[in-house]
């Protein structure tokens, strides 16, 4: 079971004074401290764990964020940054003595620069909100996590989110040009900007994926791209997970890079078809969604070559969408997959390990063996092209033994990812979910070096301190930060 550090007695004793001090820094309705109103902030997408925070600050400007962080720094109060709360790793899980800094009111598009192909937005703008702002002019923002209707760009930067189309366009880090951030001391710092590359050290690379442990990001400058002429998706159905995995490896090995290459197994296919009615093949054990884009001629050429590769793996069926409506239905099923699986299981854990694509058949086979061993069903839905696995382990949260088995099952999957040459996380982050598994991938001296980086930005370990690193005692934290 995941544990959080004990609350600081001195902070809890000063709760009323801290609330009053923060309230004076924010607009009239900018601080939440009432017990009942704190309930929506007690968890994120990893909803098996809950803990109400001390208070929730809702700033509207970077300057207000700076005021809140400066106050918390001066008073030794922990801070948990939060966007939409869609994190599946517990990245926004609060602590009893922490102030949640919610950025959802910072939701303005600040600038759109078409000649330089970039947009600057506040951290609370939704992922899809960026594309919606530029789509009428023929542009889009490429990273597209399944939660893109709700998730916010600040959280995308903190977790280095990807999505179905990251195979061609890359993840958040590949589409990021600049950040405005606030340090724990309340200093406002700009990194990068509306130009191709930032000078000096790669601070963008360091901050992207840092999970709110180094600073609070308040503004983001992203690349926007010209929308393609068109796109079409193809469904390829197979008789086993292993055969579908081998087909993925063949596609990547061929040198063809589809814009998306997604995998779904039988439980996922049935759940998503019941939800979206997209025409998924219900007799298949596994299915690939393969999308290409470009001119009509380019689409026809790529789909023909991909169909030939799929034919080498004896598919049950091949279906190419013939209209924009058919493609939308195909993606409606995939984008709604996590919700659709909720129709067949009361609860599930969504894992996020990444592996070399050549090991996909072996890993899928071993996940199936683990499923039998633990007696828990699993639905596999993931970004197959870049090896980013998202097995959904089904369990019943009302049964403590079922939850415990699900956690052990998930840990074994992540250990397997590392064993075959992959890593613990692809786009969901470490948070609290994978925190105690960091020693599986990193030696203690490697973790110590990473803690030194954390300590350089946040000497008091006030920013999201219970995440990413296996918990140390307070004296060890101080030593690590020294």
C-alpha cells in the first residue's frame, strides 16, 4: 500500500493562520478551506487513494502563483500543483498539511503566432483547447492524450504526455518551445520562447516530465503544425495478442511510420464496441488501429503497403475506413476506451510501462500468464508503435484482497518492462504509483544524483515532495538536499 509522509505538526497547528495568510493574497473566492469543498481535490485519476489537503489556492495570474509560493516557502508549507486532476499515477494526490495550487482558472490563450508556428497559453488551457483555437486556420497541436478533452497543458508538461499520434509527431517534449515558471521562493523565470531552440543548458528538457517537483509552470509556448490534407484509419484483426504484437514489430521494422499505431485486445475490443459502435471485429483476440495521413495518393500507397505487411501475419480481417465519419467512429472507440472498460469492471488500474517493440509478443504473453496467476482480468489498450503499454488491471476496490492483488500484478508488469529493456513510465509519470519501484530501474547512487537536482530547485522539499522518489526520513531528505 502507498504511504504518504506524516503531516508536519507545526503546520497543522498553524492551519487557521496559514489559511488567513493565503486568503489575503488571492481574489475573494480564490481560496478553499471548508472541509466539504475540499472533497473534489482529495484525489486525482488514481482514485483508490484519497487525502484532503489543508487548503486549495486558485490563482488567476502568474503573479498570484508567485505570491502563494513565496508565502508557503516562508512558512514551511508543502505545495501540490494541480491541473485538471486527470493524472493516473497520483501525481496530484495532496497531503494533509499541503496547499494545492490549482491552475484551472489560468485558462487563457495568450498569443497565436502563425508565421512562427507557435502559441502561448496559460497552464490551465486544455490540450484540445489549443487545437480548437487554431483549427479554423488549418493548424493543430499534435500531442493528444486520451484525456485531451479535460487534461491541461501544464499537467501535460509535468508528465511529458503523449497520445495516439505521438508515433509520428512526438510527445510534449518534442512540441514545446518555452515555459514561464515560478520557483518555490516565488521567483518568476522564463525559459525558451517563440524560437527554435533555447540557449544554454536544456532547462526545458529538465522541467518537462519533472512532475511539479522543481517549479510551478504557469505559461507554455508550444509548436502548432499545419493540419494534414487528410487521414484514414485501418483496422487489422488477429487471432492472438502475440500475432498482433509481431505485426507491430514488422510495421516498425519496415521503416513505415504511421501517424498512429494502436493496440486493443479482446476485452478492450468488446468494451469499446459496446460504447462506440465503431464496427470493431468482435471475433478477434487482438486488433490494431493504424492511421496514415497526407494526400489521397499518399494515403492509398501507405495503406496498401501496410495491408501487405498485415497479410503476412494471417489477419482475421482488414478494414479501411472510407469516410471521415468512419474514422471518427474508430477513434471514438479508442479515445473512450478507459471509460468503456469501466462498464465491465467496477475498478481498474491503468499501467504505463514502455518496452522495445521487438519484445512486444513476449511481454503480452507474460502479461497473460500473470493474469491467470493472479486471477484478475486485464484489458490491453496501448500505443503499440512506441511500445507504451497501458494494461488495465480489473479489480474490485470494495474487496481489499482484490486491490492488493491488482497492485502486485501492476508492479510485476512494470518490473517486466524494465527487465526487457524498457522503463517504468511512458507518459503517466511516476507520481506515487511507481515511486517505490524506482529502485528497480535506478541504482541508489543514480537516485541520489536525481535528488540533488530536486534539492537544487527546492531545498526544503516543499514542492510535491512525496512523489517520484522512494520516501526518506526527514533527516535523510535534508542530507540529500545538502
